[in-house]
C-alpha cells in the first residue's frame, strides 16, 4: 500500500470527478489543516463569517451549512462563485476536519482550485479511495459491515484499494454470510467425525452433505453469472476502434460522441495518439478510445501509434473494426483488409467484435452484403455511413444488445467488482474438488475440510475472516458431545 | 534437603513431571515439591494417554525429549490408532494405561533423573523479592530458594469435591486440597476463577456381565508412542480389551429425576465445566432427544479390579449413581468401587502469561497445566515441558526462549490459544484448532521438534542420533522407491497390480509414483509381493522404525499436493503472522477501535500481529486498524494526532 495512506496530512480531491462537465463540481478537503487553512482558498460573501474565517474564529462559523463564497485561484484571483461547507472532526465523512467546496461543474475550474489549495495550503492530492480509507481508519465506517478488510490491508495498488472500499457494502455481506455459515456447517459436520469420533456422535449423512454443498455451489455460480451479465452496465464497456488508415474511425468516433473530438482529416494517420471519450447509450457507459490506423509504416511516431492501437484492443471489451466500404468493394484492396480482419479476430480473443462497414454512401450495399456473407461476418456486422447517419441507430442497438440484458433493471447483483468475482471463482474451484472427491469415494475427510476451508478463506476476502473457534462453537451448540 | 535450587516445580502431576525433567535434563538443579510422593504421575481420571489431538501432543512431548510417550509404552494395556481411514492429518494414537504402573514407572523416572530431587511437602506461598519470584515457603515453614518457580497445582487450589449434597475439601478422592497457595496468589493480586471437572464411578470388574457386551480390542500391530525406543517385549504388558455399552431411556429417567440432587443443577457447583466432556446429567439435560449415550468400560490396571466407566462422569448422590448404573446393559448387578464426583478448583486467567508461560508481571514465576485452565494429561504435560524448559533458561540466561509456533506444533497452538484467548472453561486440544494440522501429523513430530529438543538439551544425544539415522533411512528409502520400477510389459507385475483394483499398470512406473494412487498403499504393495522386504529392511534401522518411516513416506507422497499447498499458505501468512508488535505499542492512539477491543489488546499485549488478530473480539477490521498503526509507527509517522 502506498505510504501516503498512512500519513496524517491534509488531502484534497474532486468528489464529483474531473472528466465530466456538469452543473456543479464538488471538491473535498480533509485533514488537520482543512479547516484552518480554508481562508486561503475561499472568501465568504458574508462579511462577519468572512472575518471569522480569516481570523480562524471557527467557533463562530456555522458547521454543515452552505456559505456563499468567492473561490480563489493560486494567485488569489477570484475564479468562481461557489458555496462552501465546513465539517469539523469528528462529524464528517472521513472523521477528520473537512471542507467541501461547491464549484461550477467545469473540470477546468476544479483543477485550478485543487492547484490553488495544494499550492497555498500545502495539502496533497488524495490517493484513490483515500477519503474512504480515512473514514475507515477513524472508525467512521461501520466496522461490523467491513467485509473487505483483508483486501484493504493487502491491496497493493490503489485500484485494489478502491475495489475493496467499494465492497464495503451490506449487500455483499448479506449474500456471503449465509454461504459462510453453510460452509461452516459442512466443516463442522466433518470435524465432528474427525475430532469426536471416539464419542457418541451422529454419523455423517453424506447425501445431505452433498446436497448442502451443491446448494452453496449453486448460489456462488449464480452470483458470478449474474455479475458477468451486469458487469458492463455496472462498470461500463471499453470500446476500441480499429481499422486501416482512413477507414473513417475518427469520423465514426466523433459521430458517436456527438462532437468534433478527434482530429479528422483526409491524410492517413492523422490520429497519432489515443483519444478517449465517455458516452452513454441509454445508460450503458461506453469508454471510447480512438487508436491510430494500423498499417506498416516506417514513420516512428506512427509505429508507436500502431503499437498502442494493438494494446487498446487488449484493454477493451468491445472492438469496433471500421472498414471502408469502398475498400471492401474493391478486389484489389481486400488482401490487406482480410489480413486486418484476421489479425484483429485473433487478437480479440473473448472480446466482442463488431465490423462496421463505414462510408456506405461511397460503396455498393449489395457488394458489401456479399462481402459480409462471404467472410462469415453476418452476425456481427453493421453497415453505416458516418456522414449521412445511415445505420448508426442500428449500430447503437447492436452494441447495446451485446452487453445489456433486457431485464437488467430487475437484477441486483450480489457482488460488485472483478476482485470479488475472482474470490468466488476461486472458492468454486475448491468446492468442486470437494464434490469430485466425494464422488470418487475419497475417504480423507481432513482433506475435504482443508478444501472447504480454502473456499471459506477465499470468500472471507469479501466478508471477514473465519476462525476455528467459531466452528467448535457450532459443534458444541448443535451436537451431542460427551465422553 | 538443599535449600537452594535453580528451578522449583510445585506439583508432581503430568505438568510437574515434564517441567521438572526438562529443567533437570537441561542441567538445572531442580526440586519437585509434591503433596504426596506416592501420587506422582497419577491418572486421576481416565486411565488412558492420547486420543484425538492428544495423541499428537503426546508425540510432540516425546519428540522433544519428554517422558510421557516412553512412560505410556512402559504401561500400556491397549493401543489404538484412531481415524486411520479419515485422513492423514487426524490419525491419533491412544493407549489404555495401567494406572498403577504408569504412576510407579513415572515416579521411578523422576526419582532416578540426575539434578532432580523429589520432596513431599505443601507449598503455601512464594518468596517475592524486588518484583521477582525467588523461592517458596512450605507447610513446615522451610524457605526454599530458586531462580525460578513453576506452579503445576492441577485441580488442587482451593479444591472442593462434590458428590450429591456432600462437599469435601480435596483435589482428588483420597488427597487434600491446597488452600494456602491459593490464598497467597489471591493476596498477590491474581484473579482466580472457579473451574469444574468430573470423573465417573469406578466399577467392580467381577460385578459386570461382559459376556453380553461388545468387546473392543487394540490394534494388531501397535505403534509405540515414543519415536526413539520401545520396551522389550513390545507391547510390554499383557493387552486387555475394553467393552462398549449404552445408557437407555430408563437410565435417563432416573438421572432426570435425580437432577434436584445434582450439585450441578442446585447451584452448589459454581465453576464452569468443559463442554466437550459433560457429566451424564448434563448430557441427559442438554440432549433430551437422544435416547442413548455410549459408554466404554475400560480396565484401570492389571493390579486392580476396578473398571473405568468412560462417558458417565457424574456428581449425583451415590444412591442415584448406583440406581442409574444398574439400568445399563451389562451393569445390572454392578457394584461401585468408588463413586463418581465433581471437583471445583481455582485456576488463573492464562492471558497473564507470556508464550514462555512466565507470568508477565511477576518474572521468575511460571504456570503450567490445569492451573492455566486446561484439562487433560497431555495438555498439562505439554505446558509443563515448555514452562520447565523456560524456567531452566533463567539460569542459562542467554535470552533464548522456548516458544513453539502454531505452524510448528500443537503445543504452540495450545499455548498461543491460552495466552491469547484466555479460557472460561477447561480447554481441550482438538485437531481443528490447528490451522496447519496436515503439517502437524503425529508421525512428523520428531521431524518438527527433535532438533529443537536437542538444542535445548532436553532430548538426549543418543536419541537424537536415532532420529538422524531414521531420517537418513527415510531419504534412502525414498530414493530406492523412486528408482525401483514396475513394468506394464511384465505379465507378472501387471497381473498382481491389476488384481489390486487400483487401475492399469503403465509401461513403467516407480513404486513412489505408484503409491500416489488412491487406495494403493505401501503395505498393499508389500503384501502383493511387488515390494520386497529385502529392499526395505536394510538393517539401517530396526524393523518397527522402518514401518513408521514407510507410513510417513506413503503419507508425504500421497498427499504431497495438499502438503505443498499448506506450506504455501503458511509462507503467505507468515509476513503478517510474525510482524512483531513493540511492547510499548500505544493502543490508545488508534482511533476507531472500540473500547472493549482496546482493553483486550492492552490486557493481552500480543507479541505479534497474528496473535492480536486471534484475540476474541478483534475483528478483521480492528486487526487492520492495528496493522495500520503498526505501519505508521514503523514509518515514523508515530503519534501525531489529527
């Protein structure tokens, strides 16, 4: 874990995000100097309050109250007309002194104010999830619901930490607890035979044991399947655009985004860097990235771009292969085009692919349709024209249908992130060893117990640790033990 | 008698014996002070050593150089290894012992040990000087000084025996209680708690109709408890059977009707008894839906006509005992030789102890056995070993301590549980208490502990040489089995192999590979003639040791995957487990800890983060907070209050 997480300094970050323009943007400042130095970046409109803040007479300032204020830049110039609220410790989200600054929702303003706060007060830009981490550290998060502590402790990347913090939710616990309870029962029934077999205890009922095991396996499997179906909607889909130079990737990108974001020109290889945008298709978040055209080139910068575009495929869940309909219609051009289709298909692996036959306004739809059916692309091809807008709706519907189940809104997922999914998959792996062993008549119950325990340990990364005392407790309270 | 020793051990029970022997073997001038020289190593309750998880403890004591295993082999009337088919980790040895011989043999072992003298007296107080314990005072007014004192008072502190309404002072039928020492400890500020245990009636052999009962014999090829030597002949004594019978609804009716006379239910007994070893009246009450309970009738001694009724621990009035016993099949005409009773005694909260079993706030004082809240001979002996060795280290004074990890030995699990969690009922070992029980298999105890035992001077050099010879043989035999092949092309090999019903024989497979198959064991290979005695019995070690080695070769080969995974899990855990918490660690600085958890942490003063996490009530979240503060301290971010 980053050293910063253990520091007790003052931190600042945008609470609403720096990527999207919106009506307002909120900054949070937390730490020992948050309140003390607030006068260095906001000037309250109310004269009395303003004087109190400047003289640090905090007792006379209202807490958890929105004050109108001028927000100051690094050079003390007014850069926004905003609101500010003060939350003295411990009555704040993080449990420390906190200040919230409400700005107009231009990320540029937020960036400037963060810069101003960092420069003028010595605060530090927060690490990811650091406010929540501090809330946890200060006992503000409900400890009884902390399932992800293991992960919190062991997270080595800020992303892992964020995932852990995310799963600090009662829903996961409500899902996991009964499963752990059932697994505990299974272990207890094994332990009963192992530790107490010299006493008059009941003999293990294997068919009941298997039934209970299958029930747990079923619930785990269902949670994973459900997560997989809902994951794109929950986390968004990363989309990359791939195509031969000048196939119209950037134009399509811009049409989807709805603004002139990419540099569009007729010269091959204009898009040298990756350009990213986020859009929503009826609630489905798409993270679009426009990569450079793929072709053999001796241009150093362009090669770099090609390399990047291939990497983008790796990181995306949907690849839009943009094909110039004009080129697809020409027999002479089809060799490099086919090579591209082949290469992308290989690289795509499990990722979804949609072949977008662009510029149909320049091509012959019948020829393209023939091309599509000849190359076995019928199920995942769309014919569009970025210029006329033809086929764009169809493309959008196609994308949605690839990722969004129709009953999406009815599903409430049991788990929330990939890390949790992996833990469940690991547990399922252990449990299937157990059921295999039972079916092949393996007698070593201690090994069965080891595997179930491993499953519990995997799941406990979501819900808290298990201990042997709890299992013994269970044995004592449910079975007749007596020597 | 001498008035100056290195180590004084108060008590001559199973804890006291191992404590005194370990200290003496390490070269300390040691005194064992006991209230009755004739009752050294007395089997006060069940005439048996070992059993589930307890067998593992007994093996560990032996591996380290203790006496319990050897003495069991000198006194055993029946050997049984339990759970043989339930998995490699849970195989446990148990032996019925002749309680007369066990005690006599143990007395001899103690009396003939160099550096050790045994004295009959009652210790009534400790000599405390400048915050250190440096001796004891006995009932004759003698002051005996020592560098350290180990108290192994068993059930004797302020002991009261209950049988119906009758209450008698004494820690065991026929023996007195030790009230003064209890008073002394109380006056010194020790918080003592009341615990309770019980024992069943002993029955007259000739009054039991064994003819109609199910007989249970011992193993055909018994394995000795000791790794290093076995008596000749082996088994040393005539082997005796046990018998099985059951209570019935009539028995339960009588017990239920007598409940008003049971000191357990009238409130006469306040102390908390063990849940896993409840009295029969407790069982009838708690498990009312159960129509019968199992009873083992076990021989007490070749020199005694008394039979131990295992499963019938009781403190009901003698008349009620007689009445319910007679309802049981085989006991219709039974005569009680000694009635069952409960005993209540003072114990301390083991959370005041370090892992060395030294009292944190009173250096020089060590405690072991039932005084620490445990039950069982093996649990007591294991603690005695650790307390005695650490008491002896005071003389050597090189800063070394004898502490076992939870991954190293059940002894480690036992002591860590005690000092971390305390106990509010008598504590018994279970295999399920060990996180790494596959690594703590009973037959690996010497491999885990012999070297440590030798380094501490408890295990003798000749025994250690036997250990080294054994593991040289282990390596040799592995090589041989790995380079001796069965050939599918040879009709004879193939025929025999396939007759075993363990699948087809491939073109070429080593014997070591072959035994990875489920249901194929070294002994089946031997019986089938695929593995010759010539190959195995090289004369490097005696045949009985070779057999034990072969079992270990088989287990460690067959379960290699699981064992490797346990080792990997262990390696993963170690970082956190062994992270040291400084003694001056300031828990008050951690915001977010509940007061209750904070108080517990301050009370236990855990030595490692792993231990902190095991304290009851310390949730993973609280553990994380401790961890965070530890990292802050290590990074010098110390105590800046936000």
